């Protein structure tokens, strides 16, 4: 089997755009021919519809990917032009009554589990696309979808440009006492340069000795992209309008139509219940931090821009865990190899490096196998650089499926992160949190890559309920600090010396440091997201202030405009779905304890998880997959236990 090569770049973007547009037109014509078939079946009607969509994704994915990882005016222009056309095409498709009626006539009695799920998902998708609406309403929905695509893209671009455009140049006095590796990364001809990119921003917020400069950097970070305020208003208005058109009371209800949670009320109660159970411990954690800072000579109340700085000092004092002490043990390449080694021991996976074209010299590619089959390929792009969207994510290029000729098509995934870049004097060294991030994104990738599903519409993460999609990623990240796992890769990059058992123990003990405060922060985001989508019209700032009053113990300054940078819900797929992280964490925590309590490398449990969760992808409901794996329903207390919250 020959894998395709990633050959899209600025020199051939126009040609790639043309291919996408031609495919859209070809698909429209093919759909008309399919509708003329006298006897429509799954094989001659439903499968071709899926394969058309897969071809479109195959062509568009590299363009979108390049725009995220090597952004330029050209990538942005072509991406935005195609987003409009794709949105128009998908809205037309979803509102085509003839396709909908044909799907309803498919005899599902003879179909297998995968095929039934495809038809069910298609029918739901059509209903949510407004197939039953009057012609005028359909046109309005089409306009709304196109505009929402454009607004989401603009939101993300505003954020990227604002992040890239800011820098703070500091003198020696302003960086006194900061770790050498951070100073080396920040050094510039004028002094020391800090930016709003994650590695740089976190470095100064955690170690920067000048409180005034910390606030300056913090203020720049939480007031990025003010033009997004207007976009938020437009996005919320259009989402509400869309929900009403489709017969829902609000956008939150529309969002939950494709999720495990049954109602916005259920989600709010779930989040509030977690907040209630976490609040007492969170208060203790904040009081401890305030008292510690006071003992160290700090006067007054801690502000939002003080938390990371004093937390780092307290963590060091209590656990003697300092990112700078640990980073030399987490050299990027060695950590990646260690992760591969762990996955080999856990699931018998083999990763082999592949020479193939890539979009940047720091990117690597691997072929993956199980003892009995080829799995797929994965690209790793892990270092921060200019023109690259912040954060970390997994994205797919190709899904596992059977093509029109009956041949197996193997999947391809990308993992992207923004870890500290390699310098002239030092390789890329990861913080302990970065190691967790790498494991997390690999969990997503395995969910995509290990699929054995034949139907592309429900293969890998396709068709998985959004509030369950984080389950495999959170599950894998939980192993990152286990001693048996750290032994595979935690070696000093200079002398190869293994991290001591005592250091590993300290790292694990510190894992739940301020976990209740972290829990409240995530619950704040989730409640804010759900509330602004449940109630319209809405004053976004008032809702955020109200949620903070209810949940948060750390009150940010009035100038904090967190919402301007909340790309997950305004430029990503998490609108009225940010709660999903905590919802899925119940499943992942419970599954993790099944491994830990029975020995991490337990072949029986590992194979059950592999076969019943990862290989099944979206071919059945996530709860069905969990029960098939665990032989019972999930235990909701596992999440609090995992976080060390009494």
C-alpha cells in the first residue's frame, strides 16, 4: 500500500484550491446521478456519498493544516475562500430533500452495526441541516452557515495575528534569577524578548521577578484581539437564529443533539455539582498560596498575574518540583521515543520513522504497525514558531475505510504542539506539562489511527459524540507521570542519566497540586460557554462575571477580556460543548484506574480497550463502547479521585 505524500505548499496552493473546487462540482453532478438510480441501496447510494466526502477531506485537509502551521497571507486567503465554498456545498447537501427521502427508504434491517450507525447519523445530520424547512428558511440557514464559517475563521486569524505581533523587551534586572534555559530562549540583541506565545508567556508569568512587567504581559495576553468582541456578538446572534430556525429553544439544545448529554440543564447541574465538591479544597489551596506569599514578604492580595509566579515557588517549596529541574530529562526526541516504547508495551504498537516530504524541517513522520496489521502514519510537528497557531491539537488527513475498489485505505494523522523550539545551543526541552500534552494528543491520534471500521463516516473519531471524544486522549495522558512509564524516557539529555526514583515520586505527588483550583477554572469556562448559548440575547461580560462570582475564587482584574481569546468555542468545535472535557474525564479516569489497579501492562485489559474503544471509533455510541470494555457503566467518583479532591 502506498501512502500519499504531503506536497501542498505555497507554490501549488492555487492548484490545490482548483482541485477542491472541481471536486465540489464533480460531487454535485455525481449526487444527481445517484438520485436517478431506480433501486437505491446502501452499497450503491450511501457508500458513494461517504466516499465523495472522504475525497473532499483528503484534498482540503492539507490546505487547512498548512494555514494552521505555516500561516501566510496566501494560505489565509485560500483557506477563507474555500471555507465559504465548502460551507455552501455542505448546507446544500444537508438541505437536499431528495437525498434525505432516499436515505429514509434504505432498508436498515439487513445492515451491520457500522452501516446502521452511518444511516442514523446521516438522517440526524440532515434534520440538523434544515432539510424539513421551507425554501426561504433553507436559504437563510445557508447564509447563516456561510457567515458563521467566515466569522470563526476571522476570530482565529485575529487571535493569531495579535499573538504574533506583541513582544516585550526586558533588561537584565527584569529577568534576574530566571532559569538559564528560559533566558537562553529569550535572549535577543536588545536584551530579553518575551511574547504571547505559550512557551514564552508561561516562562515569564511563572518565573518573571518583576511584578509590574508580569502584569504588563498578562494585560497584553488577556486583551488580545479586541476586534473579536464584535465577532462574538455576531456569532452568538447567528447561532441563536440558526437554533430557532431548526426548532430548538437555543443553541445549547442544538449543540447537544449530537452529544451524550441530554439537556443543557443536565450539563449545568453536572458542572455545578463538580464545582460544589471542589470549592472547599480550592479555598484551602488559595489560602495556602496567599499565606506562603505573605511569608516570603509579599504584601497585599494576590492578583491573577501573581498566581502562576507564587504557585511555581510554592510547588518548588512543597514538592521540590521545578520545571527547570525536570526539563533536561524531557528532551523532545527522547520523550517521543519513550512514548512510542510505552505504546509498544501497552498495545504492541510499532513506530518506524519514514522519509517523506514535510512542511517544516522540524516535522517528523512515522509508520505504525500492530503485530497482525498495518495501522497508518502520523506526522509530529511539536515546536513553536512564527506563523503557527498556538496550543496543541490532533487533526486527521485520511480515515481508515474500504474504498470503492474494495481496498483498505489506511489512516493518516497530524499531532501539532508549541513546545520550546530547538536553539543553537540546546535541543527542544519539554516541561512536565508538555509531556502530558504530548500523551493527550497521541490519545486522540490512536483513536483515529487504530480504527478498523470500514465506513469512513463513522471511522476513527468521526461519528463519536463530542462529549466523549476526549475520553481516549485524557485516558492516555494519565499515564505520563507513572514511574513505570517515566523509566522509558526520562533521561538527562547531556549525560543520559535516568531521572531518580525520588524525582519521579515528587513529580507524581505534585500532579494534583492546586487541582481543585484548576478544576474550578475549567468549570468556569464550561459554565460560561453553556450559559451564553442557553440565554439570548445575552450580555457576554455580565454572564462571565456572574459565572466567576459563582465558581471562581481568583477574581481577574476588570480589564480581563478572556472571551476575546476563547478560540475553542468561537473558532473551534466546542461551542456549547466545552463541558465535554470534564464529561469525558469521568470515562477516562475510570478506565485509567482499571489499568493501574490491575497492573499497567495488563494484556487482557489493554486488548479489551483497544478492540472495544479504539478500534470501534464512532461506529456505535461511546457509552456502548465503554460498557463493552469495562463490562459496567462508568463510576462518576473516579474523576474526583483522579484529581485528589476529597
